[in-house]
C-alpha cells in the first residue's frame, strides 16, 4: 500500500515537471501567435491540475484555512491543554479563591478546567463551549487573576455584543473579585456618558462594554488604553457579524502591540478565521466539535401547529398546564414581541417583555424584575439569547424558530444553566419542519414531539 502511494506521488511530480518545462518553452518563444497563447492556457491548466494532484487537491492545499461559506470551524483542542479539576490547583490568589467560593462555585466547569490556565499564563486563546457552561465566570476568573489592583488603570477590556451581556460580565467580575477590591465598569450605550467619564477618570481595572461606546470613550481619551494587556471578545461569533467587525477593528487599533487576545463563543462560524489571523499569535484552542454541542440536561420538544394563529392558543394551553419557575419566550421580531405581550396581557396572563428598541433604563428595570423573580415570564427577541444567566429559568419556548441555526443553542441554553435541568419547546408550522430537521442534524441532537406529561419534566 505504502509503495503504491509513493509511486503515485512520483508520477504526479513527473507530470508537474513536464508541464513546467513545456510552459517555459512556450513562454521563451519570441513571437506568440494565437495557437501559442492557447497552448499556454492549456499548459497553465495542466500545471494547476498537476499541483493539485501533488498536494491532494485544492481543498487540501488550502488546509483548514479556507472553508465554504456558512461552514463552521471545527478544531480539536490543542495538544498539551491540561484539565485542572479544582480551583485550588490553579494557583489562584487567596482573595480571589474566597470570591469564587462565596459566589457559589464548588468546582470548575469543563471550559473553566481547560481555559483558565492557558489564559492566565498569557496565551492567546479561542475558547468554545455551549451556553450555560460558565463561560462568563471563566472570563471573570481569568481577568481577576491577571490584573494588578495596585495600579488603578484599565488592564483588561472585554467586548460583548449586547448591553445586557456586558453588564452581566461586569457584575460577575465585581462579585468574584469582591475580596480583591477589583474595580470594574460597564461601558455601554443607553447609559449616561457623564457616568462613564466619571468612573473612567476615577480609575478602574476592567472595562466590560459594547464596541460602540468603548470606541467613543477611547476617542474622547477618557478610556486610556496604554496599560491594557488583555482583550476578550465575548460571544465573538455575534461580534463579528452585522457591523460589529468594523467597530472591533477600530478599538483594536488603539490597543498596545503586546496584547493578549481571547475569543470566547458558543459557536465558531467562518468569519472567526479572519479575526484569529489578524489579532492572534499561535492561539491555544479549547474547543468542542459541533457534534459535542449537545445540550445535556435540556429536554427538547416540538409542538406541531398548522397555522401561525394557532400558536397563541397553544401557548395559552401550555401556560395553564405548566407550573413555571421562570420561562423565556423567543420571537423573531420586535413587532411580534409587542403583539404577543399585548395579547397575553389582554387574556389576563402576567408577562414582561424586552427588545432592543426599548430605552436602556426600561430594559434594566425589566431584567432586574426577572432576575429577582418578580416577573416569571419574559417575552423577548434574540437580544436576550446570549450569555445572560438567570438561575431559575426552567423553560424556553421558541414561539418562532430562530432565523439561523447557531442562535438555537444560545436560546435554549437559557434553560438548564450550568448543569441544571431544563426544557425547550419549539412551536413548528409545517413549513418549519425543514428548519427543525436542519437544527437536529447540525447539533447531532433529537427533538421529539412534546409528550402529554411535559409538566412532570419542568
């Protein structure tokens, strides 16, 4: 077998040599007529075929660096990444350990076991794990370990796609870093610029923000970047799509050249590649394959509805049947959120609603009520789908299936956070079946028809 392969390779190399000799001979002629030009074209095509044969075809020659549009990157975790099974073994400072245990953590999650050590040792890193596995606390832990609290300057910058996620990250950093006296600030749109200026001039160690507001503060020279040594892009798949990419590049240009970069995300679409090539040096990869993105502990079901208008009746029936600790209902548009909220309230159901068009103050108030349990059901768009941790969410309902399959994992990861059990129910019209099957295939999961005893599962 080995001999045949070697002989085959030799034959391809001979073909390549002959083609190059022939091409050189044609080009060296002083006068090129039509037939010679045609011969050169044929020779060039032969040359390309010969090169492809030697290297195993165009796909192999490019290696993993070029992927078809819409295809996700699938890497193995880098060799040599250790699994550290307890916080005590990570060499973390005592006052940070106190904060971690006070926050309620007993042992690190899978992503924390693998990602914290490479990050705190200074390596660029790409960290991928499904929603609800402790990615935000992994970021907070690494950031708190790496900063020098004696220097009241911004040393770590975390960029997030939504205001809510940036604010959530700030809260976790402040909580975990409480005994260290870590100063962190959420730099997000919709909040007072004056407050940002006051906080940044007073001095903070960490800024968690959205790209637009962070860039604004940098341009105003209020956010000084000279001491920033760590840049983290949270939910980087969303950050790189639909407009955030340019803003990230704008921010990056102002950061010191000796910068550690960490990408954190539940999914890694094709656009990630450009970012890793431009920003990162030999990044360590802590990644899961797509077929490992099973949402363990979350039971997934669908309810077949023949017509769009039947979804509302189905939702009311579910609402009457289930004892819900807390639930999130996802719609694809802001208009649908407003319509469904009004319809539910007019039928005497207590619900709250949130989407991107609402003023920041109102969004904050709604989030605070939902976190505290004052409201139990939240109707929202995908603005809420990424990275927001409300401990008691036991049920996610996709009133509309998400517009892209990558959002599915972010949405249903709201239930069963960090190892807890949860249920996801998808309302599916006949023309949605194809999308549902595509989601099943993409995540190597199975979504069954909702059983009669679904109430027992929540």
